[in-house]
C-alpha cells in the first residue's frame, strides 16, 4: 500500500478476548481496526460508521453471528458491507446458511494467518470494484435523468410553441389553453377511478393529456383570417371551411413526425385530440363521423373541456355565461354529443371546474389585447 491509498477499516466481532487480541495483532499493521465483543455492540459500531469489511464470529451468546448478519443486511446503511464469517462450525449446511443470509465468505477456525489475510484482501478488492460500479451506475443514472429532463423540456417547449402559434391567430386567449388542459387532467384523474379506465389513464398518459391539450386547435392556423376571426355566427359555407381545422391540425403534427423520421410518442395523444375533439358520441360530429368508443378517450375528454370553457368564458364576441348553463348543456348532450362516462365524471367535479375557471380567468386587459390583435389582423384582410 502506498502513501496515497486509503487504509481500509475492518470491524472484528468475537466474544472471546483472546481471539480479538490475535486478530488485532494480525490485522492492525495493515488496516484500521475496530473490535466488538458482542452482536449488539457490533451493530451499533457498524451503523454509526459502516466499515469496509466485517469479520464476524458465528457462535456468540445472546445474539449469534447469523442474527447479526441478518440485521446488517436489512439496514440500508450496512446492507452493502461485505461480511466474512469466522467459525469453528464446519458443516456444509452452516456455511450455506451464512451465505444465504448475505455473507460473502466463510473461513473456519483455526485459520492460517496468511489465508485470512488473503481472504481479507480479496474481499476488499471485490468491495472496491462493487463500490466503483455503484458509483458509475449512479453517475449514469444522473446523466440519464438529466438528458430525460432536457428531452422533456424540448417536448414541452415544442408543444407550448405550437399552441402559442395557434393562439396568436385565434380569438381565444392563452388562459383558454390553461383552463382546458386543467379540465382534461381533472376529468382523467376522476375517470381512472373506474377499473375499465385505470390502465389507459396511468400517470404518464394523464401527463401527456395535460401537455397535449393546448394543441387541440392547432389546425386553426390554416383557416383564413376573415373566417377565423369573424366575431359573429358563421355562414354555412364558412362553417364548412372552419370544420377543416381538426384535420389540418392532425396533418401538421403528422408532417412534423415525418420530418423527424420516426413516430414521436408524446405527439400521439396530441394527434388524437387535434383530429377528434369535435367528434360526437352519436356519430354526428366531424371530421370523420366517429361514434362511441371509436372516438379516442383523449378526444372525448377534450370535447367536454372545450364546450364547458366555450360556454362559461368571455370572448371578444360574447359575454360569459353561468356555470349552470354549461352544466345544463353538457347534461343535455350526454349520450349524443358526449360520452356518458365522461359526463358522469364531469358532474362529480363541478366545484373543481369552477375553481379552475376562477384561477385562470381572463382579465379585461387580456381580452382588450385580443380585440386589438383581431382588429389588426382583420384590417390586413380588408
């Protein structure tokens, strides 16, 4: 051992003083040494400052070595500390029992000093290798966590950028996006209490729902301003143009995936919502006329969130309506417009929906800014 190497620390446990003295004389020239004459004392020393290796006698009064080993392996502080059993027992089943408890080696008494020193060196080398491996694995885990966090940040920024792009051209405010994504998450958390939805709505799926919901109207970027920004009702031909936005949004997201050269998992739910959030349970919606559970669950959740917010929120072209009006509309649409299971969840969450609406309410300033923006855009089309 050179001057730069750390001197390993050993804990020797034996109830016979002569054995402790012999072991001390043999090991102290090479290692830092701690000694304990019983199991309880050994546990106290090891837990206070775990050694690099424990040399543990098996046959001791009060608490034998097997019990000491079991307790050490159960404690996270000492679970990785190697244990070398020292015992006069020489039955195979005794050795097997010790190894099953987690000991790394077994040396019978009496032992040759050179053999003991060799076994100790071997166990310390193995521990050093295991420690290095654990440290490397921990470093790799940190790197993976950091890269995963960075990748997730890219996903989130991508979604927010796309959603903001749609919001700048629409008559909706940014808070509409915040409200609807919170409505969707609240509905999903409630719905997964039912066993038939639990697998489909795990934590990861709900997080993707929450983050993807702001992209539901991304297709509106492809709708002409004179229709998109019209403050009143659409004429039939204008509504037909407006009905293109779900497919336009879906195609934009598909195109983004094609440019990347592979499907992007975090966009799967975004594509479902963009394409299907105007489908209706009875098949009378658009653009595909899907019905029932052929409509993706994500879009069925979004349908209620979008309609509720459209009713209760102020717009540049209409005043807000009371919560009760929105509830009545959704209740009336149960089984025709909306999935009955989602309506049932919504009706149990009225207070939560009202709280979200209050928390992210549009301010007079935001509405006025949106009016000015719309006027500028409309002026360009005049």
